[in-house]
């Protein structure tokens, strides 16, 4: 697996989504309450951009008129026809075994661990032994 630096974390504020492209892949990254999820950005139904969808949960009802919201922040609803996809797995809510979008691993890393910067000079190991300076090349 190859890691790709796609943006700074502050470009995806809590409650938002960002569309990124890596080669031919169109990917939607969501920040729900500080937790990042990444799925393919193309809905398998008719191709809408899932990054434009609304993040929500699922409504459950034990009887008419009494419903409750479950899994808040775990599903994205396609903006065109409302199909819902699990942000963690990419599986659709209505047919999870047959209908899904690809999900991707996403993480946040400190910038200094990702890039050393463009300007570097050659360095050498230096040590001191019995008052003699020793340079190792
Ligand atoms: S294009 Fe997504 S549900 Fe139709």
C-alpha cells in the first residue's frame, strides 16, 4: 500500500467532506466529529458525487409515529436519489452484500514525519574518544 498526502487536516473541518483525486480515483473524505472516513466518491446507482451527500444516521420505528435515530454520523446519503452508504465500510444500507462503494484507510500524521524538506546537506557522524575528535565518513 502506498500512502498519499492529500491535504492538511484543517481543509476538512468537522462536519464537512472533501473531494480528492489520486490518479484516476475520485475519493470523498468525511470528517464526522473528528473521525475521518474515506470512500469512493461515485455512487454506484447513477454516479452522483457522494462528497455532496448529507451525513446522517438511520431512522428506526417500533411502531407508527415513534421513531428514533440510530448510527448518527455513520451513513452518507447520496444527493441524487438517497441511497445510503456506511462511511466505514462503503456498504449500502439497503443491500450491503451486493451494493457498495470502496472504502479506503485514512489517517492523520504530523507533517514533519511525511516530508523532510527540499534542502538537505550531507551530514557526518561525529564522536569524541579520549579527547580526539573522530569523524566518520
Ligand atoms: S445516483 Fe446515488 S442514489 Fe442515484
